[in-house]
């Protein structure tokens, strides 16, 4: 008789049904060896020849005229906000359901993050709550393209135009995605991307900004190059207070290979999503978030699913994930939590005094957390969200079918699991 693996039965998946990530590209070794032989391993003078080549190609792939490479996707957000010349105490609207870097970058430039709840359909920034978050101090909006979803760029753009705000798209999950046939990152004033190990494109660490604004590009180049006015920033005035956040030529060599395979890998993931979506509809109880029809080319860093406890006899999401892991499928639930609940966002007013007026002793101060309620994000983080890494979407069809069988097995035995 069939038994859940959690209770000693045979797992559906004897080995993890996910492709190895990162995947090396065929030319990676040759490019890396060429950089080693050149002796030009670092990022100074900036940008290096491979970094410049990659930045131009990556920007063009997303319909932008300028690309700026940097050390990681956190510093690119800081660089973007610095390029916008925010003043201390300015407010920046961010989604509450995202990674800590989105809000931390705002804090680190002496601005104040203002949190907006998640859209119930996509869990990106809720466009319906955006207008109410705007105050006389608001200067910018940072929408995040989350998991496999794209934030409502039409609504964000309209709000920005109405209130004369700047927009920085956080595209850390969205390499290659397109909104109404135009690359994400090119809709706002700036788009920020991450190349950290788990991302859709990776050089271990790394990041990039894209923009169609000549001056913003020059300011970002200067910021990540210690403020130096050289290369693309040679004519910039006045001088900018920057930092050393350059991308190395070794990283750029890897990223050129990643860019070559971006479209092909995206198509593989899209086929997997189609197969899994059809299969899950037959199983029931676990479904992908709604896809906006304006997303003409999706990307899926994490394929985000909505768990329905009632379909599993009232079993909690976390218990379901425990049983799923026993069957050989490692998915996560609280991949993100509402930012005031995130221990890493421990920004206090003693260190960052501009936070005091809005957040008292700090963003994570007990009184602040009690006062801040974000019901959609809280329900997603603690009850509904199931995050499946894109490595699963690069697996073969047999492995994809085993994922479906594992979910179906849990549904068949939900009463026992409860």
C-alpha cells in the first residue's frame, strides 16, 4: 500500500528533479583562460573591455541604450537611488513583500522606505495601494518583478507621471522578461539586475543597471567607480560621492556566456511552466499566480505557487512542504516575509535618524511592527506561497512529471498528513 515518504514510504523522487545550477556555457573556459592570460582580471580602469561588451549587449537585450556593470544587485539599487540625487529624508515607495535589499538600499542612501502591500493576484506591489502611499516627501517608486511575475508597469508609470516621481525597477528575478513586448528595466528611469549565484544569469556575484537616460548612465558609472570621472563619466558635472563596486573581467567573461543562452534557457523554462501548469490544474490545490496578459515574455527565477489548504484537508502550507521535501522536492514557503518581519532589515533610528518620524525606534521596533499590517503579504508569506527554484524548470519531462506525481500523492493522502 502506498505510504507517504514522511511516514516511511518510498519517495516519489529518488534524486532531486532539478537541473544543476549554474550551468556553464561552452565558451566559458576559453573566455576565462583568455582573461587569465591577459593579466587584466579586475575592473579598473572601468569598465573593462569585457564588462563594456557585456553591458552593451545586456542593455540592448532589454531595449535600453546604456548598461552599467557593478559588484552585485544590492549596490546597483544604491547606485540607482544615488544617481537620482535623493536628499536625506526623501521617501521611496517599495513593496513590502520582497528581498531585504530593495528597502535596505533606500535606507543606505539616507532615504525612507514606505511599504505597500502585495497585489492579491501577483504578489508584486499592489497598484491599488500605490496612490495612498504617496506623500509630499515621495520622490521615487521601486517596483519589484517578483518570482515569475512582472509588476504593473502601466500603473506604476501613470502614478509616477502624475506625481513627478522617478522609477527604479528591481529586476533581480526578471532577466529577459518583457512587458508589452519591451524589456523590463527599460520602462523606469533605471532597471537593476542581480547576477548572484541562484539568479537566472550568474557570475557568482555581480549586478547591472540599464537606462535610456545619458546623464543617469554617467552618474551610475561614476558611483560604482569610486566617483571617478573617466570613461562614460568623463564629462559629468558635478563630482559624485561614490564607492568601489566595479565588476571584474573574470565575472564579465562568465556573463557573456550567460547572455548568449538567456533566450534558450528562458524558452526551456517556459515549456516547463506550461507542462507543470497543465498538470497542477488536473491535481488541484496548488496553482501558479495569475499571469498578466501584458507580460509578453515571462521569466521565472522562482516559480511561485498558491497553496490552498482546504484542498489538502486543512493541512498547513508548512506541513505540506515538509511532506513534499520527504518526497524529494525541496520547495520553500517563507522565501520572503513582510519586510518589517525580516531580521536583516534591522535599521534603527539611532543609526538612521531619518527613519524616526515614520518608524519610531526603527523598522523592526516592536511598536512599529504592531502598527504595520500587510494582510496580503502576510497571508502569502505564512500560509499560501510555495516557491520552486528555476533549476526545477530546466529539468527533463520525466522529472517534471515526478514533481506532479509528488503533489498528487500528497493530495491523495492529505487526511493522513493532517
